[in-house]
């Protein structure tokens, strides 16, 4: 029994029979890996081979065996328990847990090519990952160079597979079908191929290009046309690939100074910056495999063939390529992230290589106004469209397509600052219509703002919206003004405007913005309210850019829910492949469940697909506040109205969550997280997705067989 305590892939620590206690505390969300090696002494096909760590409760891999209070039975070598490192003990006490892995003995070890694709960013120096192209103030022309490597492993982590040589799989190159080993990489969103960086490949490898955009066509890397000729227009390159004829002997690697490299330019990012995510794929076949099954891996970790972190294969075949879903489009929320850019990501399948780029923009405004403690925040354009995103609560049980009867108030905390060396007098705060913000930042009199901002149409804010500006000074009376919005007149009030008085050089003040949307506001929408801080030269409490040229705007955006869900179904024939009726296309703004017009017959399958999207504004610029959907969970209960599928169907294996784990239930009895055998009485599925970042999406697919 050995352990990898530092996550470098080497199991350097031997665990003695008497047990072992780590000398360095394990940080939150950190993990260690334990490897158990032994000799199989039975020869009966199908005999279970089981290894268990810990001894807790039922020892059945159910939630009752994890994170349980440590039994008062002392320290035992067969337990996995926490030990207080120092100071007071944990508030919930010491914990213990247990888990096991089991495989069935095969009569013959299967030969399987075992491949690993690696990916990292090569920065221009030892500090930076990205070349700012000589314009640090502009993130839309930065250069990123990716370095890929490829290994055919000499061993396989699973005991029922033996590493084998790799040969090519069928792809189309220059119009002809050929057998090739392929490493493919989709050009990341918000970037385009950089023709100034010549792609490199070691001996035996050839660079190829595809103009097929998987985000548009939905095609996988094996089904597209590849060309050895680089397209004339860089923007036409949607995938770059590296191919080798093969066979490639087990134990071969491209790792070295050359590698497989290419570059991109961040032409689609806002000037202020944003996030670029990318993942690589590798394809081939096992030499001598009569089934010609595609061997597949994704970058981001050291696990071959998309093996799990515990060393188990992704499915019974030892590889798990799915051409319908494995398109090579990065999705950090679903895929996970290789945090350190060194292929040490954790989680199922591969993990994305992600870099966040922030332009070095100096605010132009003499007064700064932004999210709480971040008055100098930079938005997609400049320091006039930085933003804070929040959501009102949604009444339990309200269908997504129904309006909210009475949305709750949402409170924003903002900060205003004087960045001058002289006082700013009569600093006033008020909400303005989007058109007023657009006009102000486009006015020729405001020469400081080199980049105008478009705040959108005035009808994006619902009529009847109330916005209250509230300032609570350290001493003195609270100032408060409530405004009511309509598209024709903008924000109006009978209250005096909030005037915080004089801001001395460098002084910051906090204030609140309270947004109360009107009754029956539509769900899953974002409503941006521009808030201006300005020096009121009149002073009359009104904002007129021809008179008040010292100003700064921030956007307080309230969402009426930000996770959009669509549920669809399709009917498959008894072979599980032939489509009788395709997915029915639910409407994300109305009826979220499309209606099947065909009637499924006994023996056929109904496949359900639940798609979710975080529709909130993604992270851009610097200092903005975004809406991650944390602890997002999908519960699909076949015995809870309006569902009734539990009464006429049975579970069929092949459940596919794009992110997170699935727990399977028969009423209150849990099957755990392993997909039960077809025919098991599964009445409820719970997909614990985890975090869905703004702009990200995913799906949960499960299949039922009609009785």
C-alpha cells in the first residue's frame, strides 16, 4: 500500500500495516491518492476482487459511509479518520469514512492502448502566461501559445487491462479516408488561430486544420474534414490537429522541447479582458482490436484514457469516447480546471486549461463608482460599465415560464471614491435610464472617455421598477431617495437626490442601491440599472453631462433567477439507437417540457435530457461581481407529479451527467453513485452538478425502458 501525498503522480510513501498519519495537514478541497497492489490468487471468471479503505457504518459506498462522526473506538489501522492537527478540535468533531472498489476477474486480460494527452500554456517568460503584444491596456490582442504532448503508456492502471500499441483510427484528410492517430484542439472561444506562430510537431507528426466549428455543427473531431493546408484566413481555422500514421509503440512520448504547439490571439475578448478556456483530445485504436473501438483521452490530468482519479476505467471497455458529446469544446464548470497549468487536474474525464486575462487599464474618471470596495472596477468596455450581479429569490414551485407575482427587493452595496488630489464637492448619486448613460459616455464634451459605452435600450428595465439610493453616514442623518421608472420619463422622484457632500482626496464612501422590480416580472432575465456618481455643479440633483462632466457609472444588475432549464424527451426503438421521435425542443421562456407526439411502445426507450445554462453576465474586466450557481442540483423524481414515468418504465443503464455525480434512489433507498444495472427500480435521480459559472451550460441525460 503506497500513497501519493504531494500530487505529483509518484506513490512515494509506503503505508505500514500498523497505519499511517500524515505529517502535513491536508488543506480544504485537497486530496491524496492511495494505491493498493496485490496478487490475484483466484482463477474463477467473474469472481469479485475488492479493496476497501476505512471501516465505517454499512461499508456500502453509500453516503452513510462517508463523513461520519468518528466512533469512540480508539485508533485502528483499518480506519480512515481525521486527527486534530493543532488548536481546538473541529466544531463537528473528528470524522471517519470508508469506500471500496471492486472489479470482476476476467479469464483473459484485455489488451488496450493506453494514451495520455497533456496540455499547458507556454508563456513569453517565466512569470507571465500570456504575451500582451505590447498593449497591456488592451486584452483583445493578446497572444497565447499552447504546448501539447502525447504519450502511449507502457502500463495500464486497471488490473483487467494490459497496455498495448496504438494504431490510427479513420479520419478524412485532404478529401480521403485514412487511418491516423489524432491529437485535436478546438480553437478556444473568443480567440482565433494566430498565423504568426508557426505550429510545430516532432518527427513523425503532421499539422492539420479543420474549418468545421463544433459549436455550430455539433460534429466531433473524427467526423470532420482535415486539411494539411493552412486556410488563408486565420479566422477560418476552428480546429487544429496533429496526426501520426502509427502504429505507435507502448512507452512512446512526444514530451520534449518541441512538442505539439500552436498559438491563438484573443481577438474576441473585451478590451478589459476575460477568460479563455481550452481542452485537447487524443484518438486512436488498439493494435489488433477486432472491434476497432476508439481509444480516447482528454487533457488536464495524468490519467490515461480518461480514467478516474482512483485508477478505475471510465467504463467496462477501458475507454469512453462519445461522438455526440465529446466535441472538444471547453466548459470549465462541467469539465473542471487544471488550476496550475501542469496537468494535475482532478475529476472525471479531462480538465480545462484556463487563463484569465485582465488588461492594465487605468481608470479615466476623476471620480470612481463601482461594486463594494471596488470603485476602480473595470467592465467590458471601461470603468463606466463595471457591474454587480445579484438575483431576487424565486417562489418555490413556480414554473420557469411563469412571471414572479411579487419579486423581493435586492440590495446592492456600492463604493464611490475621489481619485483626485483636490476635493470633489456636491457628490450626488442617482439611477439613470440606459439611454442617459449611453449619451453621457458618448458626449464630445467628455474627452476623458476614449471608449463610449452602450447601456442598451430603455425598455430593458420594466416599467414600475423602484430604485432607492440610501447613504448612511458615520454621523448625521440617513439620506434616502426612491425613484420609479418608466420608459418614457426614465427615473422620477419627489425626494431630494442623495448628495453625500464633499469627498476629500482618496476618500471612499459606501452606499446602498435597493431595487424592487414590479409585480409579474418575467423570470430568468437580467435588468441592468445604471447608477451615476457625479459632481453636481448646479446643484439641482439632476445629471446633465453638458454641465456635470465629472462622473462615473456602475451597473447594478438584478436577475429574476439566472439558471435556465429545458427538459426534452425522445423515443428510441428497441435497439436503443434508432430514433423514433427526436428531442422535442422545450421552450426556455415558456413551456420547458416539449411534448412527444409519438407513443412509446413496450420495449422501446424514452430518453430524457435536461439542459441548464447560467444566463448571467460572465466575468470580464476586473473587480466585477458575478453570479456563480453554487451547489446546483437537479432532482428528477418519477413519482412526483407531473412526472409519472416510474409507473410504466424501468431504469436503463447509460445515465450521462455532463458535470458532477448522480445518486440513484428507489424511494428513500440509495443505490449510491454507480449507475445501477438495467431493470433496477430507480425512482429518483439526483445530479449534484456543483458550480455552474456565468455563461456555462451542461446537461443531464437518463434513459427509461417502457414496460
